[in-house]
C-alpha cells in the first residue's frame, strides 16, 4: 500500500491571519485570508512546488482558507490548530503606498468615510513586546511538527515570535535541511534587544531585513548600510539582504565577498501587503534551485512584483509562466555589482 504522505522540498514557517486592509486607493478588503506563511509560500510556489506550511491558528480560523491552500498543492499538516484563543486579526492601512499604518483603525475608516467593521471591535494592533519574556503569545510547538518535515532541504522562517525564530533553525538542522532563510522581526531589531540577533543568525543561511529594521538596530552607531552588513557578517550568516525604502534589494554575499544592488521589477503597486514575504519565498526557491544568491534575489523580486499587483496571498500563483519568464529576463541586466 502506497503512503499518502507527500514528499516535500520546502517548509515555510509563518503566521496565518485574518486581514483587514485599506488599500492606497481607499478600497477596503475585510476579513480576508492573509499572513506571512501564505504570502511566502505563494511567492515560492511561483517557481517550485512540494511546499509544507508550518504555523499556528486558533479554532475560529476559517478552515476553508486552509483547504484552499491544500487544493493549491500546499501541505497543511504543519499548521497547528490551538484550542486557546489568540487574536489573529491584522489591520493595515495605506495612507500612501510607502507608509503602512497598523494603529488606530477607527481613524482610518473615518478618513475614507467608511463604517467601522464590527468584527474589528477590540482590536489592539501590533503591540511592542519583550522578546526575552513573551509568554502571552502562543508559539509553534516543536514536538507537534510532522517528523517528515525534517526531510526537506530548504526552509524559510517568516517574521514571527522570537521563540519560534530562535528554535526552528536548530530543529531543522537536525534533518536534511541545508538552506534556511529568515525574515527579521521588529521585536529584536533595536538597540535594546540587539543582543538577541547573533542567536538568530547562527544557524541560518540568509538573513533578510528591511532598511528601517537594520537602521533601528544600529541607531547611534553608523548610518552606512554596507557597514551594518559587515557588522552582522561576523556571526557567520552566508547572505544578508536589505529591502530598502525605495524598493531595492541590497545583497551581501559572504562567500564571494561581493555586494549587489537589485531593483524591484517595475510593476504597478496596487497593494503592498505581503510583498516582502512573497520576495522571501521566491528568494528561497532561487537559492535552492540555483545556489546563486543573485538569481535568488531576482526571483524574489519577480514574486514580489506579482503580489503587489493584486489582493490576497495566492494572487501571484495565477501568473502566466511566460510572463514570469519575461519579467526575469527583463530584470537580469539591471543587477548592479557595487
């Protein structure tokens, strides 16, 4: 009798949320599926398949959203359903494309002249937490991760709680995983908790962060981005990618000691939600397939560009393969070695 357990190549560990969005054009999207786990998996799925999802949801999370992911070919056995309630609502407003705001949703709905949705009552937003003592938020239970998830060779860890980000790399290194990428979390990217960053970097292949995050981390020390990457380089991470405020990707490749600047494909940004996460998925696909950091950033940039043009994490998966190829061919000459 054949086993029904799929053979996986990738694992994406992330969050799964119920999104409430006010888009840059003032349109609203209320209580739609979202979360870094879905966006990263979709960005990866644009290039490859056999992807397992890892994360937590509560019992109120719509099961049809998980079933849709499964119908699209993602393995959802790693999504742990917890009985304890925790808030999975996620509000983002875009007064401008480059200025997302997750605070005070009442004022944003008032700004666009729309009634405040009752399902957002009591929403407190993304509060600053102490990553060293965060016992209030649930984390992924290592013991409940499907054992065969250790057989994959590549893993991406989305921005999430410090407990999960610090424990998952060492867990996956026990198996066959050779490539681990990680998107930084705001909680420790600051001078107060910066001593946690070496713990994050020690077991991963690629560290991805935003320009705002890395400037916060080195506040008062230096304002030069490449100098910041040199400071992080001593902790052994093979690659560092900085997503700049003007939608460029700065790549430091420790092996070749080379620096690159790669732009986002010039798409029309309709909805910025999930762009960084989608980039991370495409980046991991390129890193695993080509073992070339520059190719990985190019693929990540293409994934982000498709995600920016629509609404929802799976929007990019409906892109025509010929268009994906055309965008990659267009963008490749714009790689700039510094």
